C-alpha cells in the first residue's frame, strides 16, 4: 500500500508502539473503533490513535479500506484532510492502530450538539475548507468519501477544518496506477450513514462524487441549525421517505440567513445528481469566496502549562513502567539510552530541541518555557525516585 512503511503483521510492531505511545485519555468511540489522545515519543507531538478490533470480517475490510485510503492520500498531502502518521498491529488482540493528526477542537458534531452556529462567516470558512478537502480527495486522489457528516469533519483551535474517517471510502480509479479518476466510474454499494445519504444512494442507484457534495451540503445545514433537517423519529423508513418524496431540506424561511447561503445550500442539495455542482464549481460560489480566515481560539498560558504538566506526568509514569519491564524505545536516527529515569526522560524530552518545538507549538507555548518546565519535571521525578529507593 502506497505511503505505508509500517509492519502491521506481528507483535513486534505492537511492542515498539507500546513504548512509543503515551496514552493520555479516551477521546471517543464509534462503530469502527475507539480513539485515544496520546503523545508520540518519536516526534513529541500529540496524536490521535484509533484502535480497530478486526475479529469481525466487516471491521477487517473497513480497516483495509481506511489504510489504503490513508496511504493513498498521505503521499499527496492536503491541509484539509487529516494527516496520517503511522499504523501498527497487535496479533494477540486482533487489533490495528491508526496514528493520525490530533485535532484539538473536536468535530462539527460538537457544534450541532451545542445548538448549531448562526454566524455565516464561520459557516462559510468551514464550508470552504471542507470543499477544498473533498476536491482534493475527488480530483487528486480519485477517492469518494461516502460518509461525510458532522462527526467526520474535525476542527482545531487554529480554525482549521479537516475531513477524517476513510473506512468506507471508494477508489474511483479503474486501477491504482491511474493518476486520475476514470470518467463515468460510479459506485453502487449501500454503505455509510443513512441520514446523510444523497437521494440517488437512498434509491439504491449508482452514484458518483456528487453524493459527497449532497452530504457536505447537508452537513453544513445541520451545523447551522443544530439538528438534522429530516424526519428521523420513524427510523429508517421515515428517513427514506423524507429524502425520496419531500423537497430537498433547506433553511427556515423566517430565519436570519442570507440569500447567498440559501442559494449555496440549494445547489448542494439538488436532488438530481446530474444538476449538482462539483466541489471545484462550488468553490467559485460567492458564499464561499467571501469566507474569511477562521478565528483562532487561544489558550491561556495557565491552561497551556497545566496541559504540559499533565503530559509530562503521563510520560514519567510511562517511562517508569518501561524501566520496570526492562523495555527501551529508540527513536529513528538515535542511539537511544536506557537505565535511569533521568537518562530516559532527558532522551525523550530534551535531547532533540527540534522535537520539543513540536510540542511547544501544539501547546502554544514558547519552546524555552517548555524546556524549562521539562527540566524541572525531570529533576523532580529523579528526586522522588531517589526517595522511593528506585
């Protein structure tokens, strides 16, 4: 698989990642797996780690799809698609872990749960970035996402929006060696989240990239309203009837919404897929072209330092457990070290200032301050270890 250089076939891989990753907390879970926040000691960055149980055949197929798609798109690179870092496997637990970029602002689902967003400038910025991500997937990678929805559109505190979760993506190229998607290639498999499926998918027909455009439009509409504008109380059949028989969902007539926003959504939610614009065409719409850069949400210094201290505490505990097991983690290009707690913590935290800068950037702190806090933490841990007789 292009772009993947990780062995995911043996327990040796899992052993390496057991030492490399410092797990901090659970971020969430869904049908495809559980996602954790972790520190990657290889790069000293906060990452998201998605653990997928592959006992079930369906989960295995979904994992392969996601790895193939991540491998395909990671070689291209795009600022509005979540970056793939690495993957590992654990044969004894029949699970695979995907390490990806951590987005510290949650997802559009959190905005929906909070009641929605009525600020059109924010919605336009989200929309523009989401369309850039989808255009990249469609035009550069030949990939149809097939599960665009608020939960799969992630945000961070810098105002960046990125598309995630490629477990059911479909490669629209005739072969993996093709540079571009083949003209006229369509999909017909009924997979994804029913409520965000386009009419042609609900009807069981063939579909193409336009299905993602419908889902993107419905995602933005749902984010604006704070709820999905479909009748869902009757379950599967009511959703199917609503999408098939009713007019396309739209904004309330008496709301504070601009004509530009209404027109943009009407184009995305055109029920005839042949009349639905592409992502490239939608990026030329005045609603999107007028989008300003999203506002950054700044942490206070106190919040950032507290986060750093919590991370360092977790790294200290992780390192002590490694010493107890007689384990060692050696970064690529490093000779590594072992033995004492001070030596190992110094190797992880202080011996590579370029890596320490990664952590400082994510926490929005000066690298010199991070270095100072790390040094104090190492001395404190060493003193405590000495008093404990370790």
